[in-house]
């Protein structure tokens, strides 16, 4: 047993609790049905009483949040949090990935806190840009991916065509676990690859939305659905013959993706997805710290902050830090150590946050997400631990920015405060800060994955540091990592600018678009121009 393990029975407890956790996120492009499937999953697990209670779009639009003024104006939540529910005695943590207008670096960072991802594809659209970018992060982190092809109740592409697209474009081997009976738009049910039987979906009479499931042996399915059943079986057989068979080890190693078909809006296929999460998705595993050695699950509490949310409650200055528990049992009220400063941090206010709901939580285990309130001292990537030797988890990666602005204080007498504020926002990971030789110190450049990060930055500079600012949008959409030897030639190319990322000292070459990048590269193939993480261009 590890020297830093807690007592034998407590350790057993932690191991058992960790083994019954599944922590995942949905990666998708806007409108593929993420909100709908989130509701359907929770509804299926009976965590909520009626669909629409989680955060359906209609619901989201009408809500007046009492958090940030900016949220109120926009009518959207910029909070990422976790929905927790129990299914078949397994605790499922669905960590929300902000999307739509609030797509930002936080969206990518969520993927550092999960053990698995569900890639949700619209049957009519296949792989879309945002899904590809999120997938790149999963690939980089070796997060196993389950594919759910949604909206099969609507006309769409052919099932084989969709699988082919995934294999060709992202090189992930598809191993279907269910196969649709009926083309997209005529969804009778799914054939279960493992049992050879059919699960038929029938719309409920009287306008209720969830389908009724009926299990049919193969001969009954053939009698009822004729050609559609025969075709489904033939296609599945074809795939099986080419080796497209689910293998747990290959999936957990992120080499293959189990595929399921469904229609979240009617709950069709959602139970099958939950079953795959329970039966196949990995439970939390020991996570390596900066020394490279995995921190045992049954070691005392440790975790890291993957997101912070400032000023959620305007009544008092408040910051919630979302922590992914990596080891041990977290108990509300315990005093933990902040690895960065060595200072104690009291966890009196620990919450589970989802949408606008906050519930106090008293304990949590590996895989769970805890929202720590009054956490102004905690920044993104910070590690916390409860006892024994210090534990530091590796820093979170920086992601490819696509939006760039030059920022300055409109009142030059406030420059010192401005500089402090910019440093703070950079440290917290709110934005990436770049410095360019062409621009003075007075006007740093902010880089972001989504433009809302700039709104958060300017809002916080004004509200917390008392510095009104002005921003000028810069005409760049693409960054590549370069080196000092290439910088001079790149700076001489029209429309290109090289800047230093303050956080890690990386040199980034900024381009207006991918065409400019390819012209520059074609002219001088020796230039160092490496893609950044989650760059799908
Ligand atoms: P998002 O969070 O990924 O952006 O997507 P969201 O769940 O909001 O779904 C986008 C639209 O797709 C919604 O329609 C939703 O009802 C619809 N949708 C989701 N899953 C399915 C499905 O399985 N089948 C069909 N046919 N539609 C689906 P909307 O018209 O934008 O909104 P609403 O008025 O229907 O809520």
C-alpha cells in the first residue's frame, strides 16, 4: 500500500466509489442536440421530472440569471458545471461544455476534467467544425470517444457514409454497437450488434415525446420490418466481416469509437448510450502528477481547478473554482493545501453547480466535480491536496486562439492597474496575453478561442480593477507556433505578425486566414509553422 494512503477501510471506500463513477462531456457543434441529449440522459436516469428542466434552449432564452450583468444582457449562461445523476447504481457526471456564443477556451479545458467524451453528430451533417476541434483535444489527451449519431428521425446521410466520414477525416475506427433499422427519417429502432435482436422504438400515443421501447427477436423484427431489418442486418454483418467489432481495450486506448444511433428528442437510443457509459466507459484512473507518477486513487484528497467563474453573485465578490477530484475523499469543510502557494484553503462552501442550481455537497470522490465558492485565490490549473507530500498536477494546455484584439486603458493614469489586471487575467487563463515588438507595452494583444473571453476580460478590468479599456480587433484568425530563426522572415511577410505569448514565452505567428498561411509556407517551406492544440484549420 502507498505510504500516503488513508486507512484501509477508507481507501476501500474510495476505490469502490471511484469504480462506480463515469465522468464525461458531450462534444458537438451547435444545434447537433447537446442540450436535448443532456435532458434526455437526465430524464432517463430520472434525475429530473420533466424534459426542459435542465437547460433547453427555450428555457435558456427566457431565463434571467442573477449572476453577471453580462449574462443577463445575453440571456445565456457562461458557467460550465457538472450534472450528476445515478443510473444502474453508477454515478454519472456530465460536465458541461459551453457552446454557441460562449464557446471559449473553457470549452476545451473541460476535456481535461473528463475520462470519456460522447461525440454527438447530427445525422444530416456529420462532422462539423466545432466537433472536429473538440475531437482534436480528445485525441491529444487520449480521451476515449463514444459516437452518438443523433436526429435519426429526420432525413439524413446514410449510416455507412457517416461512419466512413469519421474514419476518413479523423482516422478513428468505428465499431457500431447499434445499427439503425430504417433510413434516416424512418427510424423504426436499432439492431443490437451484440445480441442480434432489435429494440423497436414506437412513438407514444397522445403526444408524449418519449418513445416506447420493445425488444424483438430477429425473426419478429424481420416479420415486422421486412426489408429495413434485412438491410440493417446485412450492413452490420458487412461491418463485422471487416473487423469493425467493439473491443473495450481498443476503445479505452482511444483507437476505436463505439457508435450508437438515436434521436435525443424522443429519447430513442438514450438508454443504450447510458448502458454503454456504464458498461464500457472507463472509471476514473490514477492521474499522473508533475513527477510523472500516477497519484493513487486511494491517496488522500487531491484535485485540480479546470475552470473558474468570477462574480457569479453580484451581492458579494465571489469566485467559484471548479475542481475535478483526482484522488481520495473530499469532505466539505476540510482544509486543503493550495499547491501553488502552500497556503491552506478552507472548503466550507462546496457546491455542485449546474445551470442556475447550486446544491451544497458534503463529500465527493475521484471523477466528481466540486464547485468551491469564495475561491478568489485559486486559478485555472491549480492543484489542491489534503495531506502528505505536496501534489501538483501538470499545467493545463493552451489552445489555438482564433480571435485577437489590441487592448489599452482609456485613462493613461491607470496604466499600473491596467497592467496588474492584464497579468491577473492571463494567470487565471481568462485570455491569452501576447506581446509584439511592433506595439508598445501600453497596448498588449489579447488572444482567445471565443470572442466572449474579451467581454469577460474588459468587464472584469472595469469592475474589479476600475480600468475602462478600449479594444481594437486585429485582422488575424490563425496562429502557428514558430521560432526565433523564422520570426524575421515572417514579420516581413505582408499581413503576418509574430508575437510572444507571455504565459509560456512561445512565439506565435498570426495570419489573417489559411490562404495567407499557405502562400507564406509555399514561398519558404523551411519556416517553422506548427499547429497549436485544437487547430482544425
Ligand atoms: P445544441 O444544444 O447542441 O445547440 O442543440 P439543441 O439540443 O438545442 O438542439 C438543436 C435543435 O435540434 C432543437 O430544435 C432540437 O429540438 C433539435 N433536436 C435535437 N435532437 C433532435 C432529434 O433527435 N431529432 C430531431 N428531429 N430534432 C432534434 P430547435 O428547433 O432549434 O429548437 P426547439 O424549438 O425544437 O427546442
